[in-house]
């Protein structure tokens, strides 16, 4: 699996990443937008484990704002990322590069330290935001033993998933479904 991921040429992976991230911030996300916790209609608690979510499915109504409280009870760093399967596949490529650069460790992210130095030799053109960061509004990283939050207003969508894109985790089963009911 690892080799298969690496086998994707950097240029193909890079262009997919660029295309995805060029779209997202400007045009927003097709399935909704981030919101303030104070605007939430309700709170949903999700436990992150090694390698699962509990519960593994959430139902929302289109237009509803959910505050996710994300408790990592596992021993590894995990992610909660909202998107469809194709978005997750692209984000897994980014996180693989972060892992290879030493920025992403099994238990945490060295945010901001890998921008230069460790990043030398990486293809900056392929990176979102011109540098390697993990600050997308549809995603949060939760270190082991910690709790994080993400609040999102959902639009009508199909095939929406919450997933952990730390390399290998999605493939190990760390993915859940968001079922959006039309209003
Ligand atoms: Cu994970």
C-alpha cells in the first residue's frame, strides 16, 4: 500500500493537490462551510481511536450546523476531516509528504517548523498555500489524549465522509459517513 501511494508520480499528485486547493478556499466547499461553535444547532461527540471513529456515521439535515467534539482516546495522532473520498485521497498525498519531511510524527505535527530547512528539496509548487501547513477549515488534527472541535454548516451533499488522512489510517478503516438529509 505504501509503495502504491509512492508510485503516484509527484507531478500527478501535485497537480491534483493544486487543483483541489486552488478551488477550496476561494469557491468554498460544495458540502458547506465552517461556522462558529456558538452558531451550532447541536453538538455531536465523536471518539477517535486506533483506527476507528465512534460513532462511525452521523446524520444531519441540509442547513444544519453541527459542533463536533472530537476526543482522541487512541495512542496516535488522528485527524477529523470532512470531504468526499476524492478529497481524502488528495489530502492523504499531502500528509504523506508531511510525514516524509519529518513534519508529521506518529503523535503530533511540528507545525511551522518545517516550512524551511526540512522542506528543502520538496516541491513547493505542489503544496497548498505555498508552504506545508495543516490549517484547512474542514479538518482538525487531534493529538492522543486530547480533545478538539470543529463546527460546520452542512449543505446538501452525497458521499460525504469524515476521515483520518494520516498515512495508512483511512485504509485501516478510519473513515465514517455523514448522511445529509435534504430539507
Ligand atoms: Cu488516524
